[in-house]
C-alpha cells in the first residue's frame, strides 16, 4: 500500500490493471486515466483468468478496475478470487450491474469502490482520488440504498395471487426470489429436492406463470419501488453464485 500512500501525497496514480472484456471500453478507461493522471501506466485483461496470469507473471498494480461481467466469471466468486490474489490492492468495480443489492454485496466483500459503467469521467477521477487517499468510494446514487434493507411487503398484501400460496409455497417463493437453486432450497427447508420441485410446479400454476423468473418478476412488481433488483436475472445470478 506504500505506492498508494505516495500517490495520495503527490496526487498521482501509479499503475492500474483494467479487467474488462470490451476492448473499446478498456481503451476509453485507459485514456481517461492518462488524462487524469499523466504518469499512470495501464495493463489490460479481458478475463479473470488473463488477469490472474498477468499477476502470476509479476504484474503488481496499485489499483484494479474490475468489471463483473466477464466470460470466465460466475457471480461474486470472480470478484472474490481477485481479492484473494490481491488482498492488499484496492479494487474499483465499474459495472453495468447497478442494483443496490450488488453494491452492498461488493462493499461487504471488500471492494474499494463502485461506479456504474455510464458514469462520466469526472466521477471516475473523483472515485480514483478517494481511493488513492485511502477512502472507499460509492457512486452518490447508491449511498443510501447500498446500506439499507428495503421493507418487505407481506405476500398477502402484495398481490391477490400471492395470497393464494400455502405457507410452504410462500417460503419457497421467497428463496426463489433470493436466487436460491432447488438444491439449496431443499437444504434450507429440510425437504427432498423432488418435494421442492413439486411445490414449485404447484406454485407456478397458482400464480399463472411459466417459470421461476416470471414468478420472481411477479413478486418484484408487487413490491414498492425501494425493493431494488429482485427481478433482475443478472443480479440474482451474481448474488447467488
């Protein structure tokens, strides 16, 4: 961390590893870094595996800018593997996955900051300056949402069809909305996996939907606007992986 402390004192940024599978976006990030910090050196990787190979070959960045959607990454495990490889290096996540649930999970796992991919260059510089100074940075739009739990509306009051579910089906529906696979639901409720499948078939029929995703969308649309991200398949894949 000494390099970062020196950078904070001098207002400069040393070396950055950009992990993103879109070359044009990586190039744009590198250009923005050079404009903000002319002495900054950038290395690029288009997958987590490529980034880990760079680290194995001796690359030691002062900062990593990390995209969540990579070809060899499944959910939060990719971010966790990077943190294990570089436990003392701050990681700024820049992603199109912008749910407050995702931001909260990332910060809890040790991210140094979060920015949505459509953030303007001045916000990128603001984030980098905060991280170089030893502070965490979260896009202002997520400061409140990322640390608060939304109030859950009881199924009985959310939608007439949801009120028709049995207590066991309601428990299973909540775990579906949390992104849990059938095997995990069976484990948490102490049921056989075949029993869980039977309950899901029955609850889908009662709700008048075709699959788990449509059921989760129905629940999400029945919740207030502050209940962020339940129906986003990408968010659920990230949080449950």
